[in-house]
């Protein structure tokens, strides 16, 4: 499965075109490396998404073919974001 489609399916991006722009703009990395939107993902890969000043990390548990409801996301990705990054994001949000 393509990384841009996976990012959209697990709701890390609002639209498929936004997911493609995020990957192309190096805001999304696969296993710590920059990649193109057509890069294939597999189980166990680490997706890092840069949002404002923090980097959120997610481990792929299962591949999917269609977009999920928000309740089911936990079955397909595991949030591995460090507490430090979450704190950076909260600080940024409070400053807004």
C-alpha cells in the first residue's frame, strides 16, 4: 500500500490530496527517511508526521484498503510518540 493512501486511511490527514502533499513536502517520513507518496509501506514500519513543532510517531500494525472510522484506528496503528514531543505540541497549542 502507498504511504500517502495509508496516511489518509488511518486519519493522519483529512484528505487524500493533503496526505500526498504532506509526504511530498517531507512532513511525513517512513522509518526516519524522506520518501515519495508512492513509497510502499509494510507491517512494522514507523511513520513520523511533523505537525507544527512536534513529530508524532506511529507504528503500522496492519495494512488496510479503505478509510476507517476514528474508533477503529487503534487496531491498525500504535502511537509511539514520546512524551517530550506531546508536551512540545501542547505548549505550541497553548501559545496560539
